C-alpha cells in the first residue's frame, strides 16, 4: 500500500451538522434537510458539467429551494439569504476528532495522501486550509475542476496518476458506500466505507467497513501489510530505500499482489 485517498465532507469534516444547522436557521425549521440535499446534488452536477460556477450554483439552488417552499425571492434577496446561510455554515465547520491523528499516522507511515471530493473547488480548498489540514495532502482532486465526479473511475484514476501510484496500491476511504467505497473498488482501488452514522446495512457490502478513522491504521496493517511492517505500537516501521516501489521493504507486499493480478 503506497497511498490513501480520502473524501472530505462527512469523512474529514462534519459537514452535515454545520450545513443542516445553517439551513434550519435560514428557514426556521429542520425538516427540509433531505430536500435540500437532493436539490444540492442536482445543482452540483451542473458545476461538474461546467454549466455554471459554484457561486451561481449556490444562488440558483437556494432560489429554487425557497420557491419550493412557496417563497419567491428576487436575486438581491436570495444573495443576502444565501450569504448568511453560507457564513453560518462555514463558521461552524469542524474536523472529526479522529482526523488529525489518522492523518499524522498516514504521513508517519510514509504513505502518500490525496483528498478526492465531489464538491466545488474554492470551497473545498478553503475548507482544508481554514481547518489546518491542507498540509497533509500531496494532491486534492475536485470534481468541479476535473469535470467528472465519484463514482466515475476517472476521478479515482486521476488521483492515482497525480500521486504517481498504481490504483491497486491505493486505498480510498469515504462516507458513502456506493459513491466512495464501491466506486473506488470498481476503479481498481481498495475501497473502505467509513460508516459514521446509522445502522449497519444488512448483508455483505463487498468492501471493508470502519466506523471511525481511528480504525484505519489497524485495517491497513492487518489487511495490506505483513507483520514485519509494523513496529511495537502497530505503526508501520521504516520503509526500504525505494518509497515508490517498496523495493527492499515490507511495504512492497501489496505491490507484489498488484503485479500478480
């Protein structure tokens, strides 16, 4: 294993909590979050397709949402309303408690790290910088900039290419089963579903499932490294002289499997 890709929203950042509270403050009720999510996804597709920029998308989404509630607003009123909502949301962004320890571990282990997100570029880059974790990432791959979104294999393969690693030497972790974990696996990566909320789904998901990023180091060590790769605390030890190919070190285990397939 040479690299780990991570989704951003609801994987690293508790996006849903901040966004849902900001929406509730905007409309004075908390029962419209599923509708807001659906409309947001529909409008984000237009950003990915290059039909509008992220700022125009936010205004169009909010205007359409309010119209659905029976409130028709002019453009100036929509702008004021959306700016307040957006400020409320961004001011409440927080990392999950398990994020920084996990990122520290990944970097100490010598793994390359990428962020792979379906959201728009300016907001996601600002989010990583404002929360102090931009320094951990070798690259950030954003659907709104690339023109394709997860689960399209192209976005995962682009991350691997930018990291200069093979797909089969790369793990992707995200909070959405189909979009993140299964999508990554279909693209040739190893998919891991970070299932932070809700009951476990029935049956076999076909991918590894963890409930916290605190579980990721143990999963990497147990599933993708030989016992010789770990130190006394379960953290991967020193790698060999070639950090990319893994030649001469125990990190070459997954690389060997990759080339055998």
